[in-house]
């Protein structure tokens, strides 16, 4: 093999290695690359590979009326946890305001309730998932803002 061919093959191999690194980084959610606490699971792409710790979730009631179901979610790709609340139906969505939270188990000051409450599901910001995390939600009657309940969903 001539020196020119070796140089060309070396350049091609280097270009392929760089291209592979760029494509791999682009396919990885941003949260997996940097700190995730406080970031949005949807805008970071973490929601796409997230799953619920419990498939049944935790039902939330106002007396005998079911308001919705809460979940602790986890993304292995982002190594992140967050809380998610699904309203039972359109009437519950119109009558209640849920404020889901997630926090690292045993760590205070990491409550990450959602700043955007007009979603269904409504979700919290993420917390570091390398250790155990917990989730729950405050629920209020809307529009009076009368507190209904605090519901704990899970720790995992």
C-alpha cells in the first residue's frame, strides 16, 4: 500500500470516528450529558424513554370523586425522575389544579413542581435519578384555589 492510500484511509477513519461521535451525542438527551435537576422532561427528550415505576399509579380523590392518577416516572437515558399527574377527565381538569412534585429521597430543597399547570398530564421538573426519588402532588379546587389534598405517589 502506498503512503498516499494510507493517509487517505487514515483520514477516512478519523472522519468516520468524528461523525459517529457527533451522531451519538445528538441522539442522547441533553439531560444525560449535564445536570438534570430542574429541567423539563419533555423539552429535553427524557420523556421519550421514560417509564412509570408503578403501572397503576396512585389514584387521587376529593371525597368520593376521583380527580386523577399520579405517577413517579424515570428515564434511564437521562438518569432522571419526575412526577406526573393525569386528570381523570375534562371535568376534573376544569375543576382542579394539581401541582405535582418530585424530590430526591432524603434530600430537602429539591421539590420540583411544575410551573405550567395547564396541561394534561401536568408534570414536575426532573430530579437526579442516580439515587432514590419520591413523587406526590398538591391538589386544589379551581378557580377558588381551595386546598383539597396532598397525595404521595411513590418512592423508588
